[in-house]
């Protein structure tokens, strides 16, 4: 019966800790409650089951849940600003991939579209996105691909124009013979 009472003390302590830790970010909150839970388990192994005074003493040595949470909050300097994670812009990645793949010129067109859109989004992201160089590479590759398409078309038109144009059977050339 005493064992149930000591379990209730520990349960109540952990519930108070969880409630007090609600001000912490989720990951830090889970870390803190796990650490304190581990300390409690270690301490409870050394105590005889049902020894309520020893359990209260252990909880008192740990400190109140509010003190523990305040110490965890104070561990981060108040003036420290946590920078958000910077992610590469997806359009920048798509732009450089399509510029490399080319896909009969269609990839080059999409490389240009995605590259210019990525530049705009990165510029407007206030530093939260990266990939400016990828977008630029996609734009350059896109223009190179477009130029290649035009050169191939120009070469094809030139070949067709220079291929003779007559298209019929050749007419024998008659050279006049001198008369006797």
C-alpha cells in the first residue's frame, strides 16, 4: 500500500514538471522530462520500496519542477536569437536540373522560368532561402540551351536551302559540236 503512495508522489512530480515545461520548445521539453525521469529512476533504485520519506527527500534534492524549468530556460542567453533553418529554394534546384538535362530545348525554357522565379523568391525571403547560385546556373544553362536550339534550326534551314532546291532528274548538258 505504501508503494502506491510513493508512486503517486513521483507521478505528481512528473506531471508538475510537464506542466511547467510547457513554456519550452517541444524538443527541449522532451529532453528535460527524459533527463529528470532518468535521474528519478536512478534514485528510486537506491531506495527501499515504500519508503515515502526517502522518496520525498529525493524529490526535494532534485528541486521543484518550476526551478528545474527556470534553470532550463535560463540556460539559453536571453539576448540570443535563434536563426531559422535556411533551406535551398526548390525552384533553384529544378532550374539547374532542367538546364543540365535540356530535354530537346523544353528543359531550357523551364530552366529559365524556374531560375528567374527562384531569384525573385530568394530575394524576397529575407535570407531564409538559399540557392541563388543554383538559380543563376539554371538561367545560364537555359539560355545556352535556347541558343543551341536556334543554332540547330538555323543549320537545318541552311542545309535544306543549299541542297539544290531543283529536286528533279538532272538535265544533260549539251555541248555544241563544231560543224565540218
